[in-house]
C-alpha cells in the first residue's frame, strides 16, 4: 500500500488564491477619519442616499452656504431686531459674527477678532497673571509691542 492511498489529499489552504492588493484599503476601511472632517453616513436613516447627495448634488459646505444665504436675506428683510430678547440678540450676534468671518475667509481676508473673543482672551490672560506670571509677562510684552 502506498503512502498516498493511506492519506487522502486534504489541505486547509485554498487551491486558488486571488487577492486584490490595494495599499490604501487600510486607510479607507480601518480608519474612520482622514483629515479634520469626519463624515459618518451610517448615522443617517439612508446612508447611501446621504452619500449620493453629498457626492453628486451638493457638499455639506455648499448646503450650509445656501442656507446661510437665505437666512441672511430673512434677517435683513423681515427681522424686527427691536423685539428680540437679550438671549435672542446674543444668538443673532453670534450667527452674524460667524457669517462675517466665513465671508471674510472666502474673500481671502484675514479674520477679525470679535468682541466676545477678545473678552474671552482677557479672562484667560487674567488667569495667567495669577497662575503663570512668567507667561503672562511674555504675552503682555508682545501685546505692548503691537499696541
């Protein structure tokens, strides 16, 4: 009796092995974020439709830009600002500040510092004065140089 007849031909390895090698598949499949913006279509009720819209119709930025254009029109034309509560006025001011910064960025202009951002900076600076006097002194010296 031969050895071949005692042991049937059996192998765990496939007889034919075909595999597409794509060096970027690791990035596409394993990492969920590539860059600063992570778009997760799975949170949508219809992820394929969401992907189709963003890819073929309008990016999220374009969609938001058009919404902002209409909102700006409504604010300029119909909004009676005298009837706003302080909280509503603050929200409107925050939106307007953001819209102005976006417009400046689109035109390639340097971004302006809002009053609110300046106040936040001043609060942080006063904390530095107490907690990190050396850093506080360096920042004040730089501010004096440009003031």
